[in-house]
């Protein structure tokens, strides 16, 4: 990766399983240290530990803040987190 000041990761781990996603994120962590990083993601696991989250709908920013701020605000982000958590509890029997 070029020594860029800004790095954009667009669904960088979307096609991976959970174990491989974790390995990819560990590798990226070293590559993106001390850089401005824009992560485009649908998986909440892809944005763990970020400083700021932007929720975008139809090209417009509809929510902006940290995970904690957006969870307290009880908007779309919180709803998405709740759906994500319940989907992770599903089991095939």
C-alpha cells in the first residue's frame, strides 16, 4: 500500500467469513496506523473501534457520532445494532 495520508476501505472484508475478516482487520490495523481511514461497511464488526460513525441514507448523512453517542440517540444506528445482534443469535437446527 502506498504511504497515503488517507485510506478508503470500501467493503474490504465483505466477502469473507468471520474468521478471515478478523485476520484481515488485524492486517489492516498495522497498515492504517496513524492515517485517516474512511471505512464503508455494512457489517458492524468492520467498524469496531472507529472514532466517528456516519450513517448515510440516500446519499445524505442522517446520523453522526461515536458508537456510544449513536446508541444513546436511539436512531437508525441503534436499530441496526439491535438487528445485527439478534441476527447473530440465530441458529440453524
